[in-house]
């Protein structure tokens, strides 16, 4: 039951994200006087619609996106330079221009193409910007409202030995761990080491790891009283953190810390948003390579990577697995936090993907707005007449090509998400 509930919640969250994205376009467009004829969430057949004023609002059958129809995005032929291309590209351009001119009708003064470049940029940036804000808000709710699990300074348990391998169990002949030798007990809370007050588990762990073989004077709180102990950090080898494959010698205590949910500072959500943006950009730049491996996984030629790119089917499956996760210690609050992080990550992906400077994505229209600004400034500097608006119709061949690639990519991801899904670790 909870699994179904989480799928429904995810679907509602996805629809809300799309709806708010489109509002990010609609509101500034109306503020700037552009005629907006349609506002729809989803594609396909219309499930519900209502006309208010000059705009029809509605919901369509497939929640795979949405759109706002801004009248006059393609300028009429009499305000741009003649098109010289021939063949199918000319047909696409002429069809787009004819449809736009028919829609503009007598409302030419309210056509989108007549906006100044900066107003166009605001309208087209509004949608992705809403997704960015939603992501930051969702991350802030999780990290600063609900809180995340973090290691504390309190000892949960000690390791009996210094195992030969970090993943191995204690074996006969392994030396006693420094924690056991020093008399550390479950429930002890670290206060200071070598007279230096520690405020987080990272403090004590880093301090000890940098001092293999050294004797350290520690103070812990035990049953309400301060207790001084002496601990000699064991020297052990582990793989270097730089990923070079080399090994390094680090200090080892043999302590497991208690993990507790803790609320993070308000700025944490913004920090995480910035980090995730960088990671998402990296994924998108590697998209062709990622899709190659996804295609091979769908054909059974290789295993699907845990870090593989996913489509909406895959993300929906993950949402279902979050709801069905009955592992020990996993609470409903944990599941809610995971769901919010999933929706936050989805909104961030929508932001980054839509900012790619290719039509029909928002980033392509934003790029054309800035190109208009460059043309205007160049003409002004040379005392020339105001240049014609950027002719979006000329981009139709590229737009259809990009749209075709997006459809193909979506189909590949749908198949892979069904036959070779990414599962929660």
C-alpha cells in the first residue's frame, strides 16, 4: 500500500513541478503583454480544460512535460530577411511561419517576437528558474527541516581487533584494536584529543588518521563524568583517497560512532544544489556515452550501472522502491526525505537540461534572445538601423532534429528502465 502511495505522490510531485515550470513562463509573458493562448500540463488527449479570458488551461493524458503557447514566437515574413534555403528545410520554415502568422492575427502588437531581448530572456528563463528554486527548497526542507543522518562523537561500538583488511572480520592473530586497549566503551562521547576540543566526528577521525603509531591523550564523557584515556593509533594501509590506486598509511582506532538525524544549517540546501548542478552538468556532457551503455544494458550485453542515467519510468520505479523499503531502521520519515530528494534531483535535472542552448529547449530561445542583444548592440555601435528580430523559424530544422533525438533517447530509456532497471543500493 505504501509503495502505491509513494508512486502517486511522485506522480503528483512531477505534475506539480511541470505545472510550476510552465507558470514560470506564463506569468512573466502575461506581465509583458504577450498573448498566451494555451497552458497545458502533459501531452496527448485533453483530460480537462477550461478557458479563462484569452487562455485555455488544461491537463492532458501523458504527464511527460507541458507547454505554454506564446503567440508570435515566430516572426512574420515581412519583418525578417528572406529565407534562401530550399527543400524540406524551407517547407518546415514556411509551415512554422504560416502557423504563427495565422495565430497572431490582428494582435501583432502582443506577439512574443516584438519583446525586447531581455524580456524574452526573462520569459524563457522563468520555467527552468522555477525548477531550480524548487530543487533548492526541497533540499532545504530535507537537510534543514527533516535533517539527515550524521555521525556523532558518541561511541556506538568498538572493533575487537585491527583486521588485515577494512572489510574483513577479526581473525586469529590480529592485534587488539587501540579502542579496546585504551578502554573505550559504548556510550563514551569524545570531548577533546591532545587538549584540542572536537566538535564533530570528522574532527576526531581526521586527527587520528593523520597520526598512525602516535600516542594520543583523549578525554571522553562517560556517565556524566570526564574520563582521560591514552590511545595509541594503529598504523594500517588503505587505498589513497585521490583514486590513484596507491596506498597510504593512516591511523586507526577501531570505533563505530553513533548515527543520529540532525538538522543542518539553512545554507546547506543551497550548497547541495550547487554541488548537484555540477554533477548533473557532468552527466549531461556524458549523455552520448551514457546512452550507449544504457542501450547495451537493454540488450543484455552488459550490466546496468548503478549511476546510469534514467528516464521517468526509472525514476518512478525508484520512487516505488523507496516506498517498499522495509529494511531495519528505515522509518516513514526516512522515506519521505528520500522522496523529496528524488523530486529535488528531478527538478534540478529539468533546470540543467532545459538550459541547453538548443531549440526547442528553453536554453535555445534564451540563446536567441542574447544573440538579439548582440545584434542590437552591434548596430547601435555602428549607427545602423535596428536589426530585424531573430528569426526562430530558421531554427525549425534543428528543432525537429533535436526533438527526434529526444524521442529516441526517451524510448531507449523507457525500454532500459523496464528490462534492466537501476535499483536502490
